[in-house]
C-alpha cells in the first residue's frame, strides 16, 4: 500500500512539474525585445575544455552607417519601417520590423520570436543580436545563420526578405 501511495505522489509531482514548465504562468522571466542599432556591446564567454579557466572578451558590435558602406554594394531602399511576415519556426513565430533611413537598414527589431521555453529563450538571447548585426552589415536578407539557432535563423531570413521586398516596391 505504501508503494502505491508513493508512486501516486511521484506521478502527481512529475505531472505538476511538467505543467509548470509548459504553462505561460510558469515563466521565471520574460525575454526582452531586441533592437540592434550597432551601438551596444556584446560579451562572449569562451571555455577551454582542457583547463578550468574561462576567458571573457568584450567586443563592440560594428556600427554601419551609409558613409562606411561602399556605394557599389549599397542597395537603396525606401525610407520607413517595414514589417515582415510572421514565419513559423516550429517552436514559435519569427517576425521582424526593419527600419530604413537614407536608403540603408539601420535597425532590425524582433516583434515575435520563440520564447515560451527556457531553452528557446537562451538560444534566442544569443542569436538575435548576431542576426540583427549581420543584417545591418550585409544590408540584405543574405545573412549567415547562427549555429544552434538554425530554425530562428531561417525564419529571420524569410521575414527580413519579406520586409525588404516591401521597401523596394
């Protein structure tokens, strides 16, 4: 009888834990919306598996302005803010808002991104600034994907391409 009671308690605890992990009210924190304008700093931790040391390096993200981009590679867009379509990337949607000033991409904002699971939040907190910076630097939707965030990277490219197609019409 004790074994059955113990088993039922364990099943109830496990079920409660699963419901807590999957519910919206179970979030410990909410992920902030990211805006990349090329004026913030990024910190990366690099670990060496052969030693117990950790090296921290602070590198400023590149700031792209119209005067720094060669005119031959610069694609002119209409000024304004353009919203790309929402793209389903299995764990959620990715949707972007692109800001264009003086014919160049100056900011890429995430309106939607997978954030209902802790793993998705951790992955996207690293991937979103990289993808935004890459788009500003490339001035197109042809950006490199981020390792470990391939679904978000693909959704980013599709939504960005849709927003930029609106800016070229």
